[in-house]
């Protein structure tokens, strides 16, 4: 009868794996990277988060929003309140109507969400040759392959597409993008940002860091979740062990 | 002295006072302390109570989510993300509810296959079984509508595809149903609102049917791995404490598995596209339903375009059935055959342990269901279509051909005289048949 269980597990896992592979059709499977936040005890690498936030703010944020993340959330990953206030104040948001009923702009504050670069989708498309740069808050959860895919996308540009492939005007060849033709030009270039901690800003370094940062924006609860998970599992193992002992004792008079 | 004692607390004064006016304590005593349960149930009998507990977990987490959720197309997606980010332990509540749905289906599918293997659907448990199938249908409706609520891409497109199925019903009825489901002429805000309302309602309907299900169960008691009726006190034990503790141990094991998903792979069984807000202008590359619907989805897609439309209709003359309708009928038929199973299987022997041929066909059928699930996840093209069709035909053949024929021709093994006979001696042929591993009885 153990067969049923095995069959079910095999069946279910193969289905899940399978949908993943298919949805990604067209692009190569991105290489697996060793993330600090993967695994049972994984936590986000703080230095990498900080560098990644810089990459996002200095590169990606001119096209992509992060509308689900509030500025105050940055404090959770080690930014000081003063730093975050300064970051927020660089942006403007609409204030409440004043006494005359006019809506004026004010600097963003801690409780505001990241201000998106474009007021709406049409404006975003108009500025990007008709293509729409999606919001990045949930990007890592919204693509099969998750963080590996995002990292792959950022390092997967090829100046010279493989033989015979013609890249249309306004498009770029990317190994890992489904269908390979993407409207976003390679956003990262060597030394495109300058890291405060002296890390050399290679394309791969920046890709790793911004992906770590965007993994956090997608799953800000990850560390708390895993920490709690370990405790819950340990508790349940002990409880279940005890229940088993009690069960054996209660049933002993029947055997 | 009988094993079936009323508990001592029934003599307590307050208890007696209440019980005289509302016999709720006698009821508990009768259904737990004096309720006779076969002594040989194995761990496959844990899944019924597990399903009940998961139902409660779903209702509790669901009500909590509803306190923070907003059923409006412009706000639903963001309100779910607020739960994930800003509500205290919101992520935990949501991940429990999300993965709980999958767990519920795993448990109930195992529960059903247990019934198929040990012949639990046979007399006198036909109504019990049919109530179970009704629960399955209600669960599917509930889960489908729940999946629409976060208003992601799969929510929206799944809702569009599935509600459109009803339009296949002829004579204008289908279109009328679809408009009613949508509350308009497309999947939109009105749809989301009514789905939320119904998603809140249906679990309580399920509770009601579960009560009937357990009521029916307690009339004749549980079936058992040998499948013969209990014949006196040596065959049974009181439900409490024997099965309460066994169910609690099973619950512990289940919660470990459940927690592994919630805390370490919360999105494993979900689809990444549902983290993209719904967009009626951009269709996902592959619209796939949740994994627990995949076998039925495969059956839906298995019917060839010209199957009944161009073929049977001419032959029958008057029945006009379009291909799409035929697919829908096949899908619902896959569940309908379960309803009538007690009358398709006329073999007097319940348990597979004494049905050497049925046992094999049971496993082939189980594999067939997995194949269907697999095909449901793949795009409908090339060889997959063929495999899907063969598996669909076999699904129905199992119930409509194999099972009735087995009932006629299978030579079953001889049954033991009673459940306790193999345990307390007797021996011989019967004992060999019932020689369950000791652990299974533990
Ligand atoms: C909400 C879902 C359900 C709940 C909470 C539930 C609950 C239960 C419980 C507590 C039992 C007794 C323990 C056991 O035998 O495992 C039981 C027995 C049973 N259930 Fe369910 N059930 C559910 C769904 C179903 C479905 C979908 C079916 C079949 C299509 C079904 C068919 C049966 C049968 C035939 C029995 C008697 C089994 C036997 O005594 O051998 N149940 N159910």
C-alpha cells in the first residue's frame, strides 16, 4: 500500500515540475545560483541587499516600479531611518487636497510606497518604444525559475545572436527570455554603479545583488517564515513522537 | 465486563442537569465512548478525520483572510499583497489557506481511493458514499471560486475558461447560466463579487453535508480492511480512546508534511502567473488549472472536435451534441460515474484483499488517473492528445466495463468468518487471506 503514497508524490511533483518547464518555453533553463536565502536556514545577505537596492534605484527604477514596497520596509533590512527618509524624499507624491481644494505635490515619506517612474501603463509604453516594463515588486515569484531566471535574464544578453537568428529593430537577444527577443536592452554594464563597500560592479555581481534585493521585495517574510518553520517542525516532531508512544500504550492491551 | 462503558463524567450533577434538558453529553458518549469501531482499521482510515480537521482549518483561516480582503477588481490583488506584507502573520494565514486547499484535495483523493480499494461504497454504505461524492463536487466549486479571488492572471483566465464551458449547454440555457455566473457579459467585478460571496457560503454547506456523511457512517459503522461486517464485541473497540489517539497521531504526521509546504515551499503547488495582476488584454501562454483539477481537465480536452457532433448525432438522429458540450459532459460524467458506482459493482465481496483481479485493475485505474493528471498539465498537442484520449476512455471503461464484468466473472477468495478470527486463532485459508501486517492494525 506504500505504493499509493509513492505514486502520489511522484505524480504531484512531476506535474508541478512540468508546468514550470512549459511556461518557460523558448528560453534556455537558467543556471542555478547558490543564493544565501535558499535552503532551510537561508537568510538574505545584508551586504548584497544593500548593493542590490542601489542597483535598483540607480538603474532599474528609471523604467520599473516597486509599488508594493513601502520606503519604511527598507529599515527591516538594515537601512537607518535617516537614510530611508532621504531616499523617500527624492520622490514626490500627491498630497491630500489643501484648504482650497488644490492637490499639491509633497516629498514622499516613510509610509509611502515606492513611487513608480510612470503615472500609467500608456506613459510607460510611450517612453519604451511600445514595450511595457512591468512592476518588479513580485517579479521573482511571478516567473517560473524565480531568482535564477531573473539573474539569468540580466546576464543572458548576447551581442551576437546564434547563427541565422535575426534580431528585429528595438529588440535584443537574450538566452533565457522566453522566445529570446526582449524589448529591454541589457540594463547592466560593467561599473554602471559604484558600490560603497568597494565591491567591483561586474555585470554578474550587480545581477546577483539586484536579484537578491528583488527576492526580498517579493518575499519580505522569508526569514521570519523559515525561522518559525524550523521551530514548528521541531515542535511537531516531538509532539507526534509522544502521540505515537501514547498510541502504542493505549493499543497494547489489544495486541 | 463490556469495553463499552459510559464515561464517568456523565454522573456529574451539572452534566446530568444539562443532559436531561439537552442530551448533548449522552450524544458525545454514544458517538465516541460507546461507538463500536472495527479493531482492525489501518492507517488509510485516518484520512476521513483528517479531512474534517482540514475543513475546520480552511474555515478558520478563510474567515480571517476575509477580514482583510477586498473583492473588487481594482483592489483584490493589492489587498492580498497587503495581507502578505502588512497584516500581522498575514503571510502565515494566507499560506495555510492556500496550501490547505491542496492538502484537502490530497487527503480527500486518498480517502476516495481507500473507499475504492476496500469496497467501502457497497451496501449498506451507498448513501454515505454518494454524500462523499457530493462533498467532492462542493469542494471543487469552492476551490475554483477561491482561486479567482486573488485576481491574478490565472485567476482571471481560469475563471474565463471554466465559466465559458457552460455556454456549451444548448437551447440558450448555457448562455443564460454563463451570464448568471458572470453577472454581466464578461468575467468582471460582478463575477468577483459573487464568487467571493459563494466562496464564503459553500464551506458551510460542506459542513452540513459532512454532518450527514458522518451520521450515515455512524448508522452501520466503518467498513474495514477485510471488508466483512463486525460480528460482536470481540471484533470492535470503542472509538475513544483507541481511534481518537490514532487519529491524533495521524494528524501529527500530516501537520509535519503540511508545515513543510507552508514554511519552506509555500508556492510549490501554485502557479507563478498568479502573482501577475489580472489583465484581460494579455492571455497567458498556457492556461492550466490547479493541480487537483488536472485529471478532469484532461478528460475535458480529450473529446475530439468532431466526435459526437459529426458522428453519433447522425447516427442517433435527434441528439445534437457539439464537441465542446461532449467534452463538458465527459468531465461531469467522470464524477457522475462515481455516484452510481455502488450499482455498477455487484460483487458481494468488498475488500480487494479477497478480489485478486479487482486489485490489479484498481492499481491500473490509479495509474490511469495519474496519467490523466499529467496530460492535463501538458499542452494539448501531438502524442499527448492520443495518450489523453486513451486514458479518458480507460477511465470510463474501468467503471462501465471492467467493474461490471469482474462482478460476474472474478473468482474471489474465501472470506474469514470474522474480523477477530485470524487474530485469536481459527487459522486455515481464512487466516492467510486476512494476514495483515501487524503494523497495519496498530
Ligand atoms: C470534506 C470532505 C470529507 C470529510 C470531512 C469526510 C469525513 C469522513 C470521516 C470522518 C469518515 C470516517 C473515517 C474514515 O473512514 O476515514 C469518513 C468515511 C467515509 N467517507 Fe468521507 N469525508 C469527506 C469526503 C468524502 C468523499 C469525497 C468521499 C467519496 C467520494 C467520501 C467517502 C467516504 C466513505 C465511503 C466513508 C466510509 C469509509 C469506511 O467506513 O470504510 N468521503 N468520511
